[in-house]
C-alpha cells in the first residue's frame, strides 16, 4: 500500500490548503478562547459583577448571553465553511483532471493526468472534513456549556435583584 506524506498531500491540495489551514487555526483559537472564558466559577463571578454595576441588569444579561452564544457560533461557522472549501477543491481537482484529459486526448490521455486532479479532489475533501468534524463537536460541547452557564447566571441574577 502506498503511503502519502503530509507534504505530498499539502502539495496535491493546492492553494485551498492555505484556506483550510487558516480555518483550522481559527477553530483551535476559538476553542481555546472558549475554554478560557467559559469556566463556571470565573464566568459567573465576573458576569454577576457586571450585572450588579449595570443600569439595566436584564438588558445587560441579554447582551452577555448574546455575546457568549455568538462566540460559540464561530465554531459552527467554521464547521460549515471547511467542508465547502474541501468541496471546492474537489470540483477544481475534477475540472483539472478532466480538462487535462481533454487537452491530452490527441496524445493518448495518460492516467497520470487524471490521477493528479483526483488527488487534489480527495486531499481537499479529507482536510475539509478534518477541520469541520472537530469544530462541530466542540460547538456542541460549548453550546451546552454556554446554555448551562447562562441559565445559572439567570438564577444568580434573580438572587441579586431579589
């Protein structure tokens, strides 16, 4: 069985690999940010202080919840975009493969021409999914954590007002 190195895969994938790398770094950054800000004790202490000092605690609570869920939604956005970038690589790879065959028909269309385009198609699809799947999984984890924290914040806010 032939094995392919990461460098070969990167080269097969073409320029879209840079887009997928960027999305991967963004996903990791957002995940680390959410791990940092959505720690139960620290989050609740800080947000309760913000509610206490707010002119309109109910409106401030709404803004806090909106910001938390917006940050979590970045992971869903990345999870939606990455496979589409991979699909774009698939389409471009197939276009390259069949365009190469069409151009090389007179010379007897060599299989290597088809293989190069198909390689790009497969590699970008794989890398798109490699970025999307963990992003979507982390989105689910942080969405649940954010929901629990916002619910706990609402309970604490009622205690602060009462």
